[in-house]
C-alpha cells in the first residue's frame, strides 16, 4: 500500500502544480522558495474564502559509498537505490491572515509506518479582534503556535526534511543537524530588513505529562536577531544570530537529534556481526549529537546572494552539561561547528547549479578531557531543475573521523562516494 501511495504521489505532482491554491504569507514549495527564510510580511494574496492546498514531496537516491575504519569491521556497501522518501503536505488558509500547516511522513528511513511530523498555525493578522493598535502591530508581527520545527538558526531552512529535498543543494544535511519538532510558540517581528524572533518550547520530542525523578519538564527558550535586506537589484545580504537554552535534565536534548526520519547516508558506519552476533549502527549515522542533558547553543549564519552566486555559512557553539544537580567543570563539554557553502546558479531561470560545502565539528564531551573529537565533511556537486518542482542532483561526499578521542568503530573511520538524487516538491 505504501508503494502505491508513493507512486500515486509522484504521478499526481505533475498535474497538480498549475491548479494549486495561492496562500497568504507562504513559502512556495518549489524552486521559488529557495532563498526564503522567514515568510514575508508583504500581503500579496487577496483572501476570498477558505482554501485548501494539498502538496507533497518525493525523493529517491542512488547511493555508491565506500567506508573503512582502523578495526576493519564495517559492512561492505554496494551501489544501489535507497528506500524512497515521501511527504504529504496540507496547508489551509483558514481566514484572512491565518494559515494552518500539517506535514505527514509517508515513508522514511527510520520509520516504516506513516506518521505525522508536525503542524502549526501561523497568524499574520488579527482581524477578528477589532483593534486599530493590533492591526498596526500585526503589519510587522507573525505569531506561530504548534508542534513542529521551531525557528532556531537559519540552517533548518536549507536542509532536507525527509523527502523535501528541493531547498538543499546537496543530498546530506549538516553534521550537527539542528532540527527538532516540539510543542512551541514564537513571535517574529520584521521591519525594513530588521528581524527578531523570540520563542519557547516544552523541550520534548516525545510528548507526555508524567513527572518523576528522571523528568523535570523544563522549557526551552530561543531567540534570533538579524538583518536581511535586498541592498541592490543583484545583491542581498542576510546575517542572523540565534540562541537556544534548556537547563532540564530530561528536556532540551533533542536539538541535534530531533529528526526522526533518519540520516541521508544509508548504512554508513554499520559493523559486521562480532563473535556473539552483535552489530552496531543505526539509521542516524553520519551526523553527530553531543546529547548534553543541559544545553546552550549559539548559531550565527551569514547569507549573501550576488547575481547567481550564493554563500551560506554556519558558526555554531554547543555548550552542555551532563551533571544533574549543580554543574561541575569536569562534567561539562563544548562543540564547535563550522560550515561554508558556496553555490553558483546559472541558466536563464538559474535552473542549473554547481556547489561545494565544507563542514566540520570539533570538541570535547568533558572540558577536562585531553582528547578531541573531530569530524570533517566535504561535499561537491551540482544539480538541474528540470522544472520548478523537479530537481536532479549529483553529489560527492567524503567524511572523516579525526582526533584522538574516538573509540570502537569510529576510530579512523571514513566514508566517501557519490549520491544521485531525484526530488519532487509541489
């Protein structure tokens, strides 16, 4: 049944695009949404009545990756197709200035069953409240409430979200992949290029109301300040800084482990059975989660677009503690992530692109440790937008585990090879 659903989604995508409803304050789910971060406060769509927009995403990869480590105990990887990914998106314009979004993962690496990723309500107008003051305030303000991904950093706008791969110039996401779905509420203010976000989440990926010795239910707080301006016709500059903090012992550990769809690189770093038949490895290999119980993270993102040339960067610090009571110096650690991504888009509609990305993570689980953990990744590739809804990508990836802090299967580990991905979003 799942295979039939995915096939029908692909066929449906070719005929549905021209009939899609236009929604207010909405990021297009196609090539037009590439360089959109927060949705604009420009009101370009006239509200007439309730509108329902049904969309979807589909992605399939052909993977050819080799791997090795010092223990020589990793499985041999061949060249073949991965399990396709599929999303179902429902967006509804409820009333003037209020829109609902719901996303369902139909197929993913980690979950065999279909399940709801999340959803939210976005409020850009409060016309049901007769207030001149609020009307003026909402010209610059957006209120978002739901259980979905929240707006920490800018990297989550460019990542692959299960099958929604159309915004990512590569196949893989970042090593420390800041993405989680939690119950949240946030306020965004935009005016003349200035941007401010403040929000709160309950810090939980899996929702429950039980409180015990291992669950303190502390909230996460996050915010963002930035500047995003089209300075000239061919020049756009954006710079933002974000912060996230949770001091609970059972909440806030999901910022780098909240993507339940699985890694983009299938079966890497999986071990052969040992003498007792045990294996190591899961669906999330290739990325890194420090798993601090208490976490404070800061992410700075520059973005520059000059004609067809784009630069996007990440400077991120994750500071954490695994001490349940009062933090102790030798129980704390920190990691730094750096990423530089350069994309050149060309063609009459910028339908072709070539791109390169260098991403590195380095740090220590304990500040008292004398051993470093380091991961380096290089991505080089390109792509072709056959239409605004269909993209073909080719990527070479090389990832190495450096530093003297690794043990077991990670010691001297490396994987490299290519991926070909076809993605459809509408």
